[in-house]
């Protein structure tokens, strides 16, 4: 008997249908699609059939009816009211039915329809915790706008009709959270996993942020988690909208505006006026999303400030005001905790940290609390050097840029920083420790912070004789002339600006040190005809100019732009005139005492990292060309 036969006994997996059977199948499909709910087969009969006869066919048909048809309000109310009467019978074997009910669209319906859904949803989640996570997920998913909902979100705010639906969702969620303790964890999981991708359309991300902030208004217990989640997602937006890309796109837009203005002047079109820059969206799409999100967060922070309470309730007594201040400090601690976990360890973010900057501006005591938290990290030897260095950068930038910080607070922290630096020098001299940048990272960062703050706030710190005496008490000369030579690792803009201030007020003489450092760098660079990297602090000042347009209107009134002191400008003018009289050779070699805080006084770019790198590379190339121009060989040592 042969094993291989012309026919096999196995049947094909492809079913063959006769024409009659095919027509019967089509009719069954058509009947399901066009199924109408008969009175005798409502949800009550469906549940009864399952309970008494284990007949799931009717339930499956009813579920298909719910998922494939748009119910009118009358049918909707009837089904949900009936379902509410048998909510205790809807055990896990009715999972498909319950999920189909909870998945119904209800937010854009009538008030009676919303009430019917809300009552059923609350009852079923209380009676059966098996449906809790699914029900919470459905509510949170309603927070996410659809792609075609862009017309319902104007400047980050929902239309009144949409807002009514969102309020119904929040009211139902609040009732669930009050009734079911387990709902807190389910809500946190749903919020975290539903956060939109950062590249989604602006109205989708902003709409979700809007609803998260609404949750904090009636459930502040979520504050710590939600604030940290918001910071994490703001940082994601921030790092994907780099400063260089924003500046490039905005500069192109400004060039186009200038061309339009020239055409308007040519044709004298008075009715065509350019919109203010703050009213225009950011050209960078992710920066535009970040801009509106920051604006919404600033509005939320206003509600948490003591000043807001004072303006709304002018008749409140002193005890209530103190209570509001205490609540604001507690909220600031939540912000600082989230800041320590999310923003502080990340290098070179541009805008997310201004959340703290703005909130601290609302009350003097809030800024002091923030500075205290930074100072505690700086002087704590158990913190990592990277975190301490970042804290120094935040403190220096905060002291330099904030208009709202009292001058006495500024002087206090300058005194603390100088005292810490002098103590560090005394302790290290005893052990003759090495002066490398890596071994003394925090010390060099503190020194640069001192130089930066003094140079930036020179107008306020030299306003009278008392302030000058304070600067003399800092013993800056001992700091710059110590064996560590901190000026050699400082950013060039900081070192030269600080030298200009100290020269103008005879606080310290840095020119000789700067020139010696410059000669040493030249000798190192051209020793073997190879350019070796300079030993410079890799740092940034986090509160550099704010580039976002809409939310930037909140930052501008509290933000300090650099202005050189009058004495420093006078010294700089004298130096520049001496350069012009000295001839071309002197023009190429600027004195280290000249102020280079700003190369262009119209732009506050004190030390923007990208410009600093370009200027540094240009100066290296230019210096090398000068060396060869004057006949110095590559191996020449000074």
C-alpha cells in the first residue's frame, strides 16, 4: 500500500459555502448591523437570560447593538436606568456588557443623559471593583482632545460647551475618589499612561495639561505626584525645543517682518499693522506647545499664591493670611521636591525651571525658601559634586536675574559663598591638595558664581558707600590670588566682566592674573602644533533669557536684564579709546580689564552656551592667525 495517495483524508481549513449558505451569512451580518433593540429584549431580559438559562447569545447581540449604534437620549437614559436597578447582578461574567456601557459617549449629551451615566458608573464601580480600572481609564481618556477638536481649544482654553462636558467628567471622578479609596492608585496609573506624546498637536497636549491642573483644584492630595509628572513632561518638551533652534526660526520670522514693514512703508498701507510678537505663536511647533503649557501652569500657580488670596478677600483677617502663606510654602516644598528629582540633575534645560522662578516671585518668603534649599545642597559634602555644581548655577542665576529678591538677601548669600570659599582655601592649603578642576569642581563653581553675581548686579552692589564697604569685606583679592587661581577656569565673559568691576572700584586687580593665564593657554595650545581643549568649567546659568512669547509676558516684569555700572562703562570707554590710539596691533589684543559682559548691548546674551562656543572657537582661530602673522613658530613658548 502506497503512503502517497492522490487524495488526502484531511479536510481543507478553507470552508466551502454553497450560494444559499453564503446568502444566509450575509443576511445574519446585515441583521446585526441594523439591529434595533426590541422592547422585550432590553438589558433586563438579557441579564435574566444569562442568569437563568446561561444564554449568552442575547447578551452578545445587545453588546453589538451598543457598540455599533448611536443611541438617542431616550434610549440612552432607558438603558442606563435599567442597568442601575440590576447593578449588583452585573458580576464579572457580564464584563463585555459593562465595558460596552461604560464606553458610551456621554459628555456631549443632555444634562439628564449625563446624570444617568454618572449614577450608573458610580454604582457599578462601588459594587464591583473589577471594573474600577476600566472605568477610570475611560474617564481619563475623555481628557484627551481629538485631532479634529482644534477649534474647541482657543489659546489653551476650552469653549464653554466643551468645558461643560469636562466639568461633568471631573464631578464624576471626584465622587468616585470620595467613595472608593482604591480609586486613587487607579487614577494615578491612568494619568501617567495616558499622557500624550510630546509630538502630538498642541491642543492635545495642552488639553490634557488643562485637565490635570483641574484635578489638583479639587484633589490637592495628588499634588506631589502630578507636579512631578508635569515637570517630567515639560522637560521632554524643553529638551526637544533647543534654544538654538528657537532663535534660528524666530530670527527668520523677524527678517520676514522687516521685509513686510519695508513694503508697507513703500506703499503707505496704514491699515496693515504688524501684530505684537507676543500675540504670535512660536514658529517652533514643540516650543509653541511648551509656551501654552507654561502659561497654563503660571495661571495655576497664581491660585496658590498668598497675594491672590489677599486680592480676592480683602476683608480676611491676619490669621487667614498667615494660613494662606503657610499653604503656599507647603506647595513650594512640593515644587522643590519635584525640582530636585526631575530638573536639577538635567543639564541645560531652558524654560521648565521658570515654573519655580515665577512662583518664587509671588512672595518674598518663597524665594528665600528656594535659595535656602539650594544652599543646603551646596554646603552638604554628602551630595554628589554634579548636584552641588548645578545648585551653585541655579543660585547664581536666580540671584542675578530676579528683580523681586531683596538686596539684603543678595548680600547675605554673597557673604555665605565667599565665607565658604575662603574656608575651603584655608583647609586645602594645610594639605597642599592639587588644584585640578575635577578635584575642586564645587570650589571653582562657587568662585565663578561669586564673580558672576558681582558682575551682573554691579549697579545694585555699588550704589553707595555702604555697599562698597560690603564688597571690600568679601576679600575678593584673596580669592582671585589664591593658589587655585579660579579665574583660569571661569568662562571668559564672566572673568572679564568681573575684572572690569573690580578694576573700576579697586576691589581687586585681576588683569595680571588674566594675562598670565592667557599666556599659559597659548603656550599649551601651540606647544606641539595641536589645539588642546582649554580647562574651563562646563556650566550653565539656567535663568538665561526666556524665549517663549506668550508665557514670557509673565516673566518680563520680574526678570532682570544685564546693565553695566556707570563706573565700569567709564573704564571701558577709556580702554576702548586707548585701543584706538594705539594702532591696529593694539586693536587685535584687547585688555583683560575691559568689560565684555555684552558684545552687543541690545541683546542680553551674557553667556549663552552656543554663542560662547562660537566665540571661543573664533578667538582660537584668530589668535593662531596672529601668532603666525607675527612670525612666531608653532613650538614657540612664552
